[in-house]
């Protein structure tokens, strides 16, 4: 199991090998974390995303999948782009969407390991404009990371508010995880 850390901060300022972008399927930038990463990283990230769309990802990046680019001007070496699901609300689709959220974490961890990253920083995927309830998003994020067979030695969750940090801390306690 990787060492898991929780902090409040700015994902784009993290000095880790890889940061994870909560991207949309177009990979062309957007709002929230995605927009912040593209703005801070500069045009080279968008250029690589355009190249991916012109070749291997013509239809966009599917929900739950992950792909890497360099990090441009960011202090990280790579950006791992993943698409989290939109919260479906309670109902028959909820379990399948929850598995897609877990896959976004699992696949991002696998990409990071494949790159040789010793450290990776995540936002709270799908817990912003995609509407996923923070408590459940934290449980999925931490549970998936703790159970991952393929993960860098250090996984840091960089959370944008004290409220989100508290949700992740509570989830870690519920899961019996020791986090830094």
C-alpha cells in the first residue's frame, strides 16, 4: 500500500512526479482543476492533448480511463488526465458510476506507475462541478488507492478546501487508514 497524504493546497504547485487532472473527455481544457492545470502548465499540455485527440483518442478519453502528457511549466514531470463520472444521483446507475470513479483512480495510479513516478498528487475527482457527494468521493478515492495493486510509493490528495480535507480525513478514519 502506498503512503497516503492529505493536504489543503494548490494542485498545480505540487512538487511530485505526476499530478492528476480531473479532465473532461475532450482533453481540451475546461473549468476547475482542468482549467487551472492548463493555465499553469502552459500551451504544451494542450498541444499534447490535441495530438492525442488526432491519433489514439479521436473520440475523446472515455470516463474512467487515464492518459499522460508532460507537465509543461508545472513543477511536476507529468500530468495524468482522467475523466471522472458525473454524479447520477441515487438509483440503478449509481453503482456502475461509482465503479467508473474507482477506475479513474485505479487507472491513473497504473499510468503513474508505468511512467516510473515515485509520487503522484490527486484532486478530489468528480467532487466539484460533476456533483459527486464529497463523503462518497473521499471513500472511493481512498479505498481504491489503499487497495491498488499498482501505485507509486507516495499518493497525495491535494484538496481545495478545509471542508473537503475534513471529508477525506473522516473517510480515512472510516476505512481504518493511517494517512499523513
